[in-house]
């Protein structure tokens, strides 16, 4: 895996912290119209830094796990959009009545957030173990 620079690592951390703080503030109903946009900004920053962390090797498992991390970033963005929709209701006109909108969209941002968090945790731990295996194999093949 390509190592991020210090600036990129700091931006990754800032993006992650923005998402955590924004989700916490939103859940406890603190400045909801503002923190939903903070969550989206944090998700974009976090996803952009993960996109820059490329894998140049040929290990199929690590490539698959990296795709899982990128899928998790899409789910983080979806959670942010649904969070903003719960405040501004911009998806409501797409539904025939208010009850259908409430049933399927309103305050459902937690579901993609949990899916993204689970994908992110699983792929992070698996990538680190796969990279350790790969490094061990490379060191054992050297004379």
C-alpha cells in the first residue's frame, strides 16, 4: 500500500473526526442543519484520502479489500445525504405521499452509516493482516 504523506494522514484524520463529531452532534440534536453538511464534508475528505492510498501489488485479496473500503466511502456519503435530507426533506417530492417518505427515507441515515462502518472495520483489519503475510512471504523468498 502506498503510504500517505503527513499532510494526507492529517487530512484523513480530520475527515474521520468530522464524521464522528457530526454524527454525534446530529444524533443528540445539536445544530442539525449545520452538522449534516459537516458530515458530508468529512466523508468527502476521508474518501479522497483513501482514494489516494493506492495498492500497487498483485494480491487479489488486498485489491478486493480496497474496493470494499471504497464502497464504504460511498455508503458514508449516502449516510450524509440522508442525514441532510432528514433536515431539509429534498427527497420528499419523489414520493407519492408523506407517509411513504417517512417509512422509507426519513431518518434512515443510520443504516448506511452502520454498513459503512462495518465494511471499513473489516477491510482495515484484513488489509493489515494480508500486508503482513505478503511482507513475510517476500522476506522468506529473499536469499
